[in-house]
C-alpha cells in the first residue's frame, strides 16, 4: 500500500485500538455528534424504512449515532472500521440507547475493500477517514457500493491550524479541499459544501461535502 499517514491499515488499526476510549471522550466534548445530526436533519434526503446506510471508518460510532439522532429513516446502519476496539465501543453505546432508526450492524473491515456488493447502500458517510487513504481508492469504493444518485456525506479534515495539530496527533494526511473536489468529480456530482458555524468546535477542523453518485 502507498505510504499515506500511518502507511498501512495495520498501523491505523493499532493506533485506534489503543486510543479508542480517549477518542470517544474527546468527541463527546466537542459537540461533534450534535453538529452532524443538525446538518443531516437539514438535508432533503430520500431515505425510508428500507434504506441501508454505511458509516465507513465509523470509529466509536459518533456519526452513526448522529445519523440516528437526526431522525432520518433507515432499515440498517452498517458501521465499518479497521479497529475492533472502536467497534466494540460503538456496539456497546448503540446497545445502550433506544434505537430510533433501524438496526445497527458493526463490521470489521477496510474501506478500501468494502465487503459489500455493488450498489448496496442508499447513503454512505465517510467522516475523518479518507485522511488515512489515497483519495481515489476511498472515493471509488464509496461509489461502487452506492446506488446511482445516492448521497455520499464526506466530512474531511480541512487545512487549518487545528487540522495541522490533529494531523500530527493522529498521524494522518490532510487532503487539500480542491484535490478532494477534483477526485470526487470522477464518480460524483457535487451537491453542496456545508461550513459548520464557527461557534461549533467541529468548524475549526472539518467541513462537509455532499456528493451524489453519478
Ligand atoms: C479520526 S477517526 C474518525 C472516526 C469517525 N468516523 C468520526 O468521525 O468520529 C478515523 C477512523 O478511521 C479508521 N480507519 C482508518 N483507515 C481505515 C480503513 N482503511 N478502513 C476502515 N477504517 C479505517 C480508524 O480505525 C479510525 O477509527
């Protein structure tokens, strides 16, 4: 695999197996889940009780929980990550809360080789994870498993002071936003770029692209 951030999937897996508990705590402090839920709620998505949603690189499941908080309908939320420890935390938290939208299915795996058939999902979310992969490889896998016209909610770390600190702490590589847009164009129509309000801590390091599978 091309050297990228930590270089190999085993490196990322090992890192997040070690820091999953701290990561969960840090994400609780910064209001990330509420910010993402609010954004998802604002979208006009055609999801229903038959929809399947994938949170690829789910970590401790914050974005899956934000999706559930948003009240959007689904039959199933599949949460995939390399880190078994992160998945265990996500599964525990999901089991403790009353699920509002469909079933939660944790899957240990690599988003560069998603263990799903083509056109399986009605929505994919990739948040803070393509920083560990080459852009085209990650985006093409997301496109492969999405149905035509279905959305990819892509939440990259943006070039910024806070982003640079995170880049060192978490050993990843920030992709310039222009490069993300350019790479995404091959598989997706660009449907929007949401900038979080500056009062939301997540705004200091992340932005959201809404993309639609071609
Ligand atoms: C910064 S965390 C983001 C977690 C979550 N998406 C969020 O927004 O809170 C990055 C996650 O990506 C996972 N990851 C890194 N490379 C991956 C890959 N190739 N396949 C699946 N997961 C990966 C790590 O294990 C880690 O849990």
